[in-house]
C-alpha cells in the first residue's frame, strides 16, 4: 500500500457518473459472456484465458501460530543482547498499557492478550551474566515465565507487585549507563510510550536515571528488520495466500462488468481472509483504482486511487487492486492490475503490453541493484541509474515489510524519478530482510493517441547477497476479465 494516496475529486465525479450510465446501457453479462472456471476445493483454478490461479496454501490455526512464534521468540531473545550492545543500550524498558498496546510488545514477550493497567518489561545487559529480563506481569503463564522473570519484589495476595520498587531494585543492582525507551522515533513502532508512562518511569527511577534515558528506535529497527531463516517459508505461504485471493478478486468470479462495484472487491478480499480461519485480518483498507480510455473522446479519465466505493466496473476498465493482510505476526502487501475486455477483444493492445513490461523493468531496477549494507539513499541511486534512458516515467516508493506492512528499515524513494537530498541518518539493508517492492511505471500508449497508462506493482521479496528474490513469481501478463 502506498503511504500517500492521491485523490482527484473531479475525476471521482466523472468516474461515478460514467459508471452509472454504463450500468443502464450494458446490463449484466450472461454466464457465457462472463467465462467459466475449472477448480477443485483445494486445487488450482484455471481461467478462460489460460491463467492458472494456484491452490490456496494451508495456513496455521491460532494455536499452531502461537507455538511457532514462541520458537521464534527464543531465537530472537538469543540475539537481543548483542543488538543492545551494538546500539549502546544498557537497559530497555517496554511498557504495555491496557487497551493501548505498544507495537513492540508481541515481539519481545509471548503474543498473549495483555489487559493489565501497565505491564512493564525490562531487558538488561547483565555483563558476564548475559541478558536479564524482568516484568511485573501479574499473571505469568508457564510460557511467559520461560522468557521473563518477575521483578525482585514480593507479590500481593492478588499477584500484584510494586512496580516502582521493583524497577528501582533492578536499576540499582545493574546500574545501566543508558536506559532505552520507545520514544523519539519517527514511526509508530518506535514511539509507543505514552506521556503518562514516561512520567511514571521518570518518577519511579529518579532524576539520575532519567538523564540516562535514550531512544530505543535504532534498537527496535535492528530487532524488527533482522529476519530468522526459519520465518521465510511461513511468510512465503502468507504471500501465496495473498496472491491467490488477489487473483480471484481480479477475475470474472468477482468482477462482472456493469454490476460489480469497487466496494464489492474490498469486501470479497476481507471475507476471504476471514474464511481462512487463521486469525488473519487486513491491516489496511483494501481498495481498487481504475483507469479508463474513452475511444469516443480519445482521452483517459484521470487515474483515481482509490476509486469511489460506488464505482461500477465496465468493459475497457483497467483495475488496480491494493491488498494485504496480517498473519503469524507478519503482514503482506500486494498490488496487481487487470483489464476488462471490450466486446470483440481477446487481448490487450501492444501498447498496454509494453506498459506492463515497463512495470516489470522498474521492478527489476530495485530487485537487481540492492545489496546488503547499502543505505536506502544508495539503493535509490542505483535503481534510478538502472533506469537511465528509458522512454517511460518510473516512480519508486519501496518500503520494508515484515512485522508490519510498513515496517522498519531503509526506504527507496524517488517518486516520479525524482530523488531528494541525502538524508542525515539512513538505514541499511540487512541480509535476509523482507521488502515490499512497490513502484509504478507510466507509459504513453500509441493506441490511445499518446494518452498515458500507469502500471502500479507491489510484490514482496527477501534480500540475498545478489539482490532481492521474489516470494512469488511477479505478474508478467495482463489478468483478463470478460
């Protein structure tokens, strides 16, 4: 999903107006016109144009996901001390408030449902004793106790501890030179501490400790953007599930010209995620965009992203779907395009095929040039250089993906091929990290009298020593709908 969405209200009005007319004139297509499917309950789906949508992978249920994530948490904790030392952190305090979860919590302690007023977890560099971890959590399960010890103070008959006294005891014993808090970041993941809890910690630990407070943002990014080898195939299954549902959404199963509205595609995607019964949910508002060339006027209706909910699709529409969901503590992000054939058409025009190919070229400009250790700015320069001399307009806005859809790590940013000044602080590409390779390519279409078509793509990939590898094959041909 693009972090910034441009809306054109004039274009929305035009699209909505045209759609309402088409609904009257075109009507609902017959089953013969719509095309048929060949599918089994668990197998692939073959469409009229030869496109084969792969079978849906079998995802883990809620309990299975929890067990897998506990194994990953053990591995992540084994790397945490070295990350703390690398980032100059002596003590890291994560606080989760009732109904105001810190985005970090579920990745540093077991992914349970926390509803205490204020759950505090403190990770400490214990020197020769290694990583020490303490918490005031009042109902520690057996799993929780494996990872975090109680604060070194008594419990009441209700299981509660004096958090202030406990934190003071830990601070006095270990005397950390720095105390990292989830503040000072530019993202939600790195600025989860509330003002009230900051004041609580400052009062509990005292003025001397408060002078040692630093931002945990660099540590959080390091922790979040470092992938475990064991995670890769599980994430691949999530990407495959996203691809399967997206392809179904961009087919005659869902889109019937003259009848189907933009909002219907969103709810189809949402319902299919619910049907997975895998404790999964969309992490943003699923939407479509529409481009349309009018042969009578020789003009294209401006690209509207997103399309209004009541837009009715019609023959000749180029439909762009932006979708993704969260599962197993990860998120996917996916964009694909389809064309609704006009009566008598069996394929898109040569110019439209070239536009899609230009989208693939732009994908490769990022995929093939990025290397571990590069900064986001360096990778952006390399990707742009790879596009020198092209006769279309590339736009790059690729972001990390992982625990969140818009995850922490380096960005590749050159919208409309324009790169800004070199940032003062920039993140580096980590070997094995995941990325949403998001972009667009705008091409003049000869059959449209030079009018332009924008192809947006978004595919998830992971970084190797030689560039990015796709989790799924990218779209290299138009998805056709009739």
